């Protein structure tokens, strides 16, 4: 699989793999600003990807005390994919 310059995998539904994975790594390492940029980039590429919204809410927003934003992200994730086991 080839990766584009923003870290995203080239292809159809795999476009958010690179940025979303990077965002989780940055969050794990406490690099909050880069994590948020990567999550937002992943959501620009695929705004309906519920797992990205779930991880954004739980791995970044909740940790930073941005609970209202996290709840909104989880609500959007649930609306976009109500059958997802992660949401």
C-alpha cells in the first residue's frame, strides 16, 4: 500500500488510515496539538468514519477535559454508523 505525503494511504476507504493512526500515536505520546491536527485531517478525508470520531473523542478530547466536544463527536459517530461496535 502506498502512502501519500500527508500520511494517508492511497485508495478508497483507506484514506484516513495514516492520519488516524498517527493521531492515536501522538495522543499516546502526549503530543496533543499534533494529535488534534491529525485527527482533524483524517476527519476531513472521511467525515463519516465513526472509529476516527470515537478515537478523537476518547483518546484526545476527554483526556484534555474537553468533554462537551467529546460528547458531540460521539453523537456524530453514532449517527453516522449506529451499528458500529466501537461507538
